[in-house]
């Protein structure tokens, strides 16, 4: 009996040590802003292991092949993998669309886009492709379509032009609403669900380096469990995640973070379970995924 108890305690300690090691030694890179919210609860404990970069430079993290995990747009990871510039495989999808159509117009409705047009951000990106697709599938043909570089730019237009209709993203939308309370916004995800039946598109994923997965599968498995728990906190413990985001300077302050996080569609879904939804998103604009649907070996399913 004593031997059995000792073995059980030893096994439990081993599991705990693996989890602690995964939390302490794993190196993670992420774009600063909304995608990094997903792992904020983990980054707060070991901030030295988390690197935040400008969104437009995230491709260099894949090519550099140093981080054990990278959070990045799913399409970017898929495209680089197909091109042979990345060994990182998709382990999970963690964000499902933080985009909104917004305006200060009185009694603003989405159908107003038909008469007044819309300003999108990120021409020839997956975000603009998804936006155009859902408008089309919901029979909303824009009078005119203009483009600005990013969500910060459309946020500025939203604030400065009371007649403008824009596509913006959280947390920029929340920050704008705090300045102009008359802003009305509609979630792109609601239109996406009407068109596809899915609750959001596969926006950002958690990618694991092939070498890390091969050499340290137990730590990878444990870290993915921690990542899932961290994503869950974005729904069931928003205030603590908001504080972590403010402390890490992921978002400007806890007040904006607490309002924005629920609109960022953060939830963890393993690559195995998310594959069909990845392909649904890819079909909207295959060139954003490298011209074809991701190959089977792009997905990380864990140990065989």
C-alpha cells in the first residue's frame, strides 16, 4: 500500500514539475495587441519568456525559428509553412475575429453601407477579404470601398468624421467609444455566422515549433493545457486578464481591456477540431493561405 501511495505521489509530482517547467521555460512570440490577450494570464507569471513584436514583423519570428510558440494570423503561418520558410505547425486557434463595422451616423444600420460606402483597413489581407465576403453573402453591396492601412487609421476616421462608416477592430473600437458615446457597431462575426454557420473565422492561431514538439512533447502538451486555461479566463475571469494586459502593456489600461476583451472572440480550439473552420476561412481567399488549403502536416495533433 505504501509503495502504491509513494508511486502515486511521485507521478503527481512529476506531472506538476512538467507543467511548471512548461510554464517557465517555454519561449513565446506574439504580435502586441489583441492576439496576445489569449496568453496574458501566463505571460504575467513569466514575462521574461514572452516577446511582443509589431504585427507586420511577425513573419520574421517564424523565419527566425527561435520561439517555441508563436501567436500569429492563421493564414500567415499557413502561407510561410507552404513556402518552406517556417517549421511551425498550427496547434490551436485562439482568436476568432475582433472586427466590427462602426459609425457615428444617427440610427446607423448595416444597410447604410449600400448608400454611403465603407472604409476598410488592410487591403489585400485576410481581414478585408473576410469583410468583403460577409457583406456579399449578406447581400450588402457597398456603394464605394476605400482602404486605410490599419484599425488605428479607421479608428481615427471614425472619430473625426461623423458620417464615416468603417471597419475597425477591438480594442480600437472600445477606445473610440470612450471618446464618442454615439458610436454604433456591428460585429462582423454575426454576419459571418449567417453566411457560414460558424461562430467566427480562424483569425489567430498558436503555432508550435517542430523541433520543440519533437524534442519536448510533454512540455508542449502541458503548455497547451495552460494555454487553453488562459483562453478560458478571457471569458470567465475578464477582470484578472484585463489587469494582466495593462501590466504587460498589451492594452493601454485595464478599463479599456475589460471592455474590449469580451469582444475579441478569444477561445481555444485544438488544430484537430478547428481544421474544418480553418479551411472555411481559407476558401474565402486562398491566396492569403499560399494558394491552396493547408496540407495535413501543417496541423499539430500531438503525439501519435
